[in-house]
């Protein structure tokens, strides 16, 4: 019998769930431990909670330090916490770890940390064999008052699902940076340039939007869809909250650059790296208040669905037909990068 191997991307969620069930929790202060679909761990420290997150950057090489800070900070903020401290493990490719590369990575880390008020307080750096690009693993710690902590256990049937900004900011920017010539040939110089600029405008950080939503009203859950795009983010959220979701595909805002890229390269925008978007779940009465708070800051918000009982699953309806969203392991960015130039 052939040995089972896993493809590039996330482990199958049933496998991951089984492995996490073995993790020993030996300290009662661990309020939120390892769970599929939950963005970070939470340690109860009394009046305040520490929120901890670890996430690697593996797809992007350009501005990898910028990605490492913002992707980790986003997951801290979706728990209602403010990012405070960062540790980074930097693995650099043998034969390509030039002084220029190392300085650029650390300059990006420093710039992104200053932008968010985060202290880069430790980590590890080494040149590693077998790599064809640098890999950064970020370890972010945030802080929040216990009463303001956001966990998916609050979600109730009938809650509304909001999406701040559009999709897929990160995936589009990564594609345009990593295969610049191919994207310019397909989209034209101007559209390709705008796709690359998405990294800064509107950017991949959702920290400000997440904290503003949590200030405006009682948020029941937030999620930062990343690898696997919005589709995987919604599936993970439903699994974590033990609920179903009815999503209106036609209500999902897709950036013009993303739409063009996905059309030319036959990618599914809902399954493309989606950092920069923020999923918010709240009671119907909170929708208007949250929308107004974010739109005052120039962040567009769309209502894209409603929470259903768990047995309903996660459904995506549009153009007169509905389909269920299930787990999958390979992000569209991996398929894109594997295509011939």
C-alpha cells in the first residue's frame, strides 16, 4: 500500500483536528487552545488576556517582512486584541542569502512594525539548506481586556455575515509581484501595476478595521481569510463556531484587478489568498453601526450572508444555483505559481 502524502497547502482539516485533539493543555489559564478555524490562542491573565499567533510566509519572496508582520497582526486583531510584540524566525536560502536580501527583509519588518506600533523583540535567523526562497515564521502577541475578547462561541443563528473590503487583495498582489512579466502580458501594464500596488492600497492589514468594528458594537466573531481564500475562511469560521452559513455569492465584492487576473489565468477568486479582507459576524441590529464605523474610515462593507443551523452546512448561492463549500487544501496561488510563465 502506497504511503499517503499531502499536497502543498494546509493539512486536511479532519487530520488537523485529530492531531490537535492530542495537544496537552496543562495550564487552566489557556482560555482558547488549538482549534480548527480559530485565528489565535488566548491566555487568561486576569483583567486582560494575551492573544498569541504564529504564521509563516511561504508564497511571497518580495516584501516578505511586510507580509509577516501584517498577516500575524491581522489574526491578533480578529480576536479583538491590539498587536503588541513580535518574534520572527527567518530561514534564508543557502547560496542566495546576500547582505542586500537580509537587510531588505529586516527593513521591511521594522517598517511594518512601526506602522502598527509593534515591538520586534526577538526570534532566530539562520541560513538553511534546501530552500529556494526565504521563509519567515512570525510569532505575534497581543493584549485585550477580557470583556472585549472576541471568540466564535458567541455566534447565533440569524446573525449576519459582513465582509469588509473585497477579495482577494493578497493573492492578486502576490501573483503580480511573483510573476510580473506574465501578469503584465495578460493584464496590461497599468492593470498589472495596480495589482502590485494592492499590497499598500488598500493594503493587507485589517487591524484598524477589526478594532473599529469591536469598538462600535458587540461583535460575535471575526475571521481573517488567508490561505484558501474567502471560501476556506468561511468554512473554517463555520467549523469553529459550529454553525452553518448561507452566503450570497453575488454580494461578495471582488476587486477589478482580482477579477481580471482570475479570468485570464482561470483561477477561482474565492479560493485565492485573501488577507486584506475581514469577515465580521454580528447580530442584525449591529450591522448598521458597524458598517457606519468602518465606512467613516473609508472601508467598504458588504452584507454577504446569514448564519444558519450547523446541519445546513456552508452554502454559496448565486445566479440561480447553490453549492456547498467544503474543505480543500491547495490555494489558487499555488496553482498559479505552478503554471508555466
